[in-house]
C-alpha cells in the first residue's frame, strides 16, 4: 500500500510538471505573439470561417466589418452599426464584451483574464502552427478560445467557443502589418451615416 502511495505521488508530480511546462510554453507563445503585435503597429486582417470580414487593429483600437455589422472602438467607446435597421449602439464595453466582438483582444488581456495551455502543432485551413487554448478565469459568454499562430507569431486561426455550445471560427486569409491607420478610422463618423439612429447605452 505504501509503495502504491509513493508511486501515485510520483505520477501526480510528473503530471503536474508536464502541465507546468505546457503552461510555460503557452505563455511564451502568447508573449511572443503580443510582442509581434506591438511591433506591427497598424494591422489589416481579412478572415473567413463562420463569417467573412475585415478587421483593422492598432494598439487597443479596432474596426470590424462583418455580417452586416460595423464596429468601431477607439480605446474607450464602441460604436456598433447594424446596416439592416440603420441603428448605431454606443457603449463603453467591458473586457469580456470586447473579446466577444474582437477575438484578437486576447493579445492584450490574456495575462489577467485567462488561463491557458499548449496543444502542440495543429493544421488549420491548410496551415500548420502552434496552438494555445485559453479559458476565462471567470464564467461568462465565452467558454474557451483556441488560438493558432504561425512561425512568425501571426494568427492563423481563432476559435471562440461560447457557453451556449456554439463556436465562432476565424480563419485568417490575409494579415498585413505596418499599415498607416489614422485614429479617425476607429471612430464612428456621423457624416457617413446621416440617417442612422443613435442609441447611447453609456
């Protein structure tokens, strides 16, 4: 019995060591991806998957055009324009709300909002990369995020699994860095949408 107990302790210690290594590997990948993101400055992304769209990024700001909805975020305020009913919702979103709109926001929030582990090399949409799975530390709409990056630490695939069981998939088809993106790109321009009804939720 004593020998079994000692063997069990060794097994548990070994498993813990393996998971610690995986977590360290995951953090190293996320750290390098975050560093590459900061160096890239302005970024233009096109993607397919669950929906097709365009994403522009610079620091904490983003512009997203996807499935008939356009969203602007200037670092504080978010505007979401629904083309179908010409309504603009204005809000000051939480970190989780931003994550559900812009999955790439995990690059600036993974250290404080997520736990993560390394899944090894995976092939996504014909492209091979290293994959990390992130799980929120607090329960909410997002159950987990699967994040796959290339050898240059650029995103290949992002999968967001929601608490309702559905998964939103983003296959990155184009990733352009060092784009000259002015701050006005990340703010809603009322002149371009004169008929839009503004709903202020702040």
